[in-house]
């Protein structure tokens, strides 16, 4: 890898860290997701500082062109992230539906009680 590529990787990692820390500070990103993105940034820094690691790993697994392995690993991480977020959305969707149903039942009970009170006040 050239020096420019190393610097680009480090710059991207620094930007990711800064954005993640800003989002956490403004409470727009939960800490469990911040940790994930900080690990991604750390991985970018490690690859930028020690490019021979990806070459050695490629040799171990039998990949002839190391950048292909890097892209495959990046796709695997993104696929895992998409799978996790899909699971999280499904879980939250179920919770929201349950809360909406509970809210509707409570509203119905309040309306019934108000109706009873109004009928009692009319007598």
C-alpha cells in the first residue's frame, strides 16, 4: 500500500471516531452502536499501520489478491450489521405494537370511566 492509501485509511478512521463521539455526546447514537463503529475505525487504523497483516491473512486463507480479502471482510461486517439492525427493528416493531395496543386499551378504559362519571353526575 502506498503512503497516500495509509493516510487515507487513517483519515477515514479519525473521521469515523469524531463523528461517532459527536453522535454519542448529542445522544443520537447509543453506546452499543458507538462501540461497534469505534471497532471498525480501529480495524481501519490497524490495516493502515500494518498492511502486511492483511497480506499474511490472505496467504493463510488462500486468497491471491489481498484487497479482495479486505473487501470480503468489509462485506461480512456490513452484512452482520444489517442482520443485527434488522433483528433490532423487528424487535422494536413488536414492542411498539404491544405498547400501542396497551395504550388503546387504557384509553378505552378511561373513556368508559369518564362515561360512568358523567352519567353519575347527570343524576
